[in-house]
């Protein structure tokens, strides 16, 4: 229930709004730290590209940043020093 009751850190009125959406996801040079642990970088210079119709899996050890990438894609966390399309 807590997940459903959370409010996103990024409001729909903030950030870049594309003219069209073809399902092409691209993240370039994403670096991210949670505000509560600024000394620990979760993602550093992370790149991801998912073209329409492709299947992408994020695989890694616990704490490697898989859930963080998902949160950034759904815009429930705010990126710094990044470009996400």
C-alpha cells in the first residue's frame, strides 16, 4: 500500500515533455544518489537504450541500482547530471 500512496518527486508539469512518444527510451550519462545517502552513488555514468519492440532486462547484485533505474524511468525519483529521453 505504501507504494501506491507515494507521490512522485517529479511532477508531470516539470521536465521535458516530448512532442511525440514512439516508445524509444534512452538514458545517457545518468548519475544518481539518494538524498538520504549523498556519499553513496547508486548509478554513475549509466547508459541505457530500449528501442520500440525490444525486451530489456536489468540484472545485477542486490544494491546494484536495478530498482533505481526503474524509479528514474517512471519519474518517481529526480536525476541530476543526466539526460533521459
